[in-house]
C-alpha cells in the first residue's frame, strides 16, 4: 500500500505474480481495495514450486519464494475432436482405396487429408484449413496425379479456426456431481474449422464424451468419480478459448471402487548351464492328468521332461538341457495351449529382458469367486531384474498375497468380498506387461444359476487327435458344441472372441431336456475364446450387461480354427520404416509370410500421433506404409497367428521432422491393422532330376525356422524339416553362396522323419538352399537366404 502506483498488464497496481513447478498452476488475484490483494494458485501435482513476485518489473524482498506442495497428483483426461472443411470432386475412379491425397496451403505447407466415396461417382476430401486463400488438393494413384489433379479450393478468412469466437455454455444453477453424467456445451458455429481439444484435471479421471449436434455446437459430457476442484481446459486450434481453463467444484460422494497394490522386486537369475536341472512351476486348477508338456531345444530336439505335482493344482516341469540357447516350453491342457504358452527358457547368458518378456497364466486373470482365494502365475525369468507391481481395482478391496517359486515364476493370490468387474494391472519396470490391464469377472456362487457339465469335443483329445480335429474346423464353417444346464430359472447366452479381439454373440439353441448347443461361424483362423454365461430369465434382454450374469465353470472354451495353422517362427519383417522415418511421408516395411501358413497378421503402431496405415499384398508377404504426423519414438508390434510376436518384434522407429497441423499435448496414440493372410509358398525352380528312385512324397514335406530366409555371419543358423507324412526317401540338402559354399552344414535326425539343420556361413549376400526328398524338390526349394552381419 506504500509502494505507489505501477502499470502491469498481468495484475493491477504493477504487481506481477508467476508460479513455476512440476505442473501448471491456475492463478487468480483479488484486489482488496486497501492496498493489499489476495493471490490464490491451484497446483495439479506435488513438489517444490517457485513463486515469483515483482513490482514495477523488479523482484520484491525475499522473492522468489519456495512452497512445498504435498498430496496426490491430480488425474487428467483428454479428448480431441476435429471439424473439417469438406469439398467434393468428380473422381473418375471406382476404387477409392487406391488413392491418396494431400493438401498444399498458400504458404506451401503440404499435409495428408482424408478421402471418402460419395454418390454419383464423386469423391469427398476433408481437411482442416489453417490459412485462408487458394489451396491445392493433390490426389494420387500409384504415386501419380489422377486426371484434373491438383484441384483448387479457396478458403475464406471465416473458415480458418479462431478460438476467440468459441463460446462455452455452462448450465445455470446446476452443480456438477461425482459419479453421474454432467454436461456443458461448446459453440463453435462462428469460429471456422479447427480441432477442439478438451481436458479435465482433478482428483480423479473424468471420462469425456463429446456429441456433435450438427449445428455448430457439441455437447460435452463428463463423469468424475471423486468430488473436489477440477480444471477444464478447452482449446480450439491449439489455443485456449475465452475463459479457459475453467475451475469447477464437483460435489457428491466418492466412488465405491477401491484399489489395492503390492510391489515386489525380481532379481536376475544366474545363467543356467548345460546339464543342470531346470524347472518351471505353474499353477493350473483342474485335472493335472489332462496336462501335457513338451520342451524343444534351439535345434528343434525334443528334450525329455517330467511333470512333478506339488499339490492338486500346482506342478513343476523338470528337464535337463543339453545345449545353450532359447528353449521352448509348451504346456497344454487337453491338447490346447494354456494362456502364455509356449514359454521361453534360456540356457546360457540370457538376452536383453524387459516387460515384453513377462508371461502370465491362470484362470484367476479371467474370472474368480468372492470370499475365495483366486490365483494366477507370473513368469519373469526371461525379463531380468526389475520391480513387479500388481494392482487390483474393483467394487471391494482385494486381499493380495505373493509366493515366489524361486525359479523365475511366482504365484499371486487374491480374495475379494463383492462380486462384479475388476481390473488387474501388472507392471514390470513401471511399464504394463503385454495385454495388461486384465478384466476379471468375479461372481458369487450363491447367486444365479448352476451348470453341471459341458462337452467341447476339441477339449478332450490327445495331441495327435487334436491335429486331425483342427483340420475339420474351417473358416466359414459352423462350429458347435454342447452344454448341459440343470437350472430352469436361468438362460444360457454365449459370446465368441476372435484372434483379432472382435467379440460377437454366439447362438445358443435348447435341445431336449437340459442340453444346449452353442454355435458360431468363424471368419478367421486361430484360437477363438467362447464364453458361456448363465443369466436370470428377467435379465435376458440385458445380455452380457445383466447384473446377475455368471460365467459357467470351464468357460472360456478354446477353439482352434484353421486347416493350415500359422507358424510365426518363419515370419520376419524388413524395411527402413521399422527403425526410422520422417513426418508427413510414407514410411514402409515388409512382412514376409511365405511358407508360414494362413493366419491373422496384426500390426500395432504406438506413438505420439495416430497414423494412417495402408497394406499392399505381394507374392511372398505384405508391404505396410504409415504416415506419422508428429515426430518422436514409435513402437511397431507385429504379430502372426493370433498373439505371437514375430522375430524382432516389437520394433522401435525414430521419426523426425516438424509436427503437422494442430498438435495438442495428447497422450500416446495407437493404430491397429489386421490382415487375414492367405497361404503363400516361395516359388520353386525346376532342376533336372537325379537317378534316385524314391517312393516318398516331396509335396508333403514342410519346413520351418528363420534359417530358411535369413542368416547371420559367425552364428549357428537353424531350420527344421518335417517329413513325417512324406513316406520313405532320401533327404538331400545343400547350400551355395555368392563366392564360397556353406562353411558347415549339419543335419540331425530327431525321430519320425523329422530333422534339425544347423549351418554356418562367412560371406554376406544371397545364398541358395536346396532341399530334396528323393528325386524331387520340396515345396519352396530352392530357398533364397539373405546373409547379414
């Protein structure tokens, strides 16, 4: 009050206030009219904040002040919604999927735009203008302009997004409440075209839903789960609209959902030596007599193994390795792989670990019962050392316990008091493991109906029988099995989850008495999960959203579909787009699926922006192209035959360049593309037959392994030959290089006309690998092998 008058655009009477720290802090200043003012600031995260106070652009005595803020960090929920200018042209092209388009602004900046098919053979183009004036729309087919391209579009000044003309309309006299739907309206009808960005920060995450009213306004609905003070940020064209950020007080009671978390430290295991006793412990409820196991060495040999029971639900697989490298441990229940199988077990110095190497198994990650200890297993041996975190969130607090099996695996037990939907998050080194968080349905056996028996033919077959049964489960042909239900007050419903994670309803028909038939028609190959539920008669109309729904015992059922099952081990990816790329252009990579069988190929790209992905089929695989709009690190995950990573996956690409368009600060985006592949075989070359007389059938010989396509200098490269269905004949195999023959080429018979081949090379380049059964080349021979350093 005794400092005189000053001038400042930030605060009255020449006073300037700024707060710097771990988060942005909203500041308000109230002039008390007596030479003093009251400053209020609202930080969103704990930590040390620096408070700078200046008068007449000079720090006052003691400034900057340091304030230590405590408490839990505030949660943030974000959403983006774009409004685009749409124009149409005469396309002259029937298949719009063959076209790509870009828009060049008056300043010369070019960026991709969206295409869509319109009636009367017209083409629609949508883009968000950032400048007014004449724009050029470039439409390409196979990299060349289509006729009449580029098209000219004039954008007026009113069409360019202006955040100052956006209005946010709040309901009058209505206080937002926790755990219920709250709404406000954003009016941008006079603000041009731009991206609307919304974020809500506060004591809890608030799910945001935005509905376009088709009149230039949109209704924003949000549902916080905790009461308290929230900040609502509304941006248009990446700038705050007038009044943003808004401060709102949310009333009501806190959510009833509770979170329980435990953390354990996992140590790296010492390297296992050849000849030592190895073990892997698993916990699987049910009949242990139905469990079969198989251990394969790196060379493809079957290693004798024993199943040693620990109790009624727990067992250890014991085996003695005879060579170094990664061994494959398969665990099957009634002929079907359990979740997470096959497991890896490295003998010798293990490769680099990480969250992607963690595997989980157990019914406790799918469903459980109240007041009972439900369990699942976590296998971290291949992941190395790091912190393991398990968190369970749901209607009641979970009692969690942890048992280390001292062999790289552990068992987690949990018990909850209330039925409902729970989520289990498993993190290793502070990162989610594959498929985390897991959704768990917990039921109360005292509620709902009762199911006694079920019959799924594929579940009760030996390994040899399963192979022939799989051949009859074809894409497009109905799959059926029966379920017996003795409760007349409940109805059976079923859903089927495909390998691409699509969930659809399966048909359930009632037969005589208590017998029901579940039927669905698969549209892709791989493992399908069929879940069968009991629902009270009065809740049938709710389907899987019924309050008292209960999954029957034994569900989900695993049904394998496909006559030529995919072999992820022979699939590999190449291309510069897997390691680096640039913003705004097509970055490409190629996935070779030759001789890998038919299966589901999935490509998932995680990064700072959502990327358009295109796929082009070739004779020996599929070429993918993606166009990022923001620089940064992108993770490219390639899986084949369901959820099996191919060799080298995930890949990490460094994208450089300037960001395109309105790039608000948003969370990582994920783009997914699924391709149901066809069976591809590498073309055979014709050679003059020898005089060897053979009764074998070369067409029935199959090969697998990365060594058929790629090899590395100074390393043992391997592949496997299966002639078990090819009769009796002589196996002839050899390899020729660009200048010298193969250094070492060793064939080992592993039994039943199956062979493991190991070879070494010393020159970089293309090699030819010939494999003959009797006097005929097998399918795909001779193979072309690329040798790398």
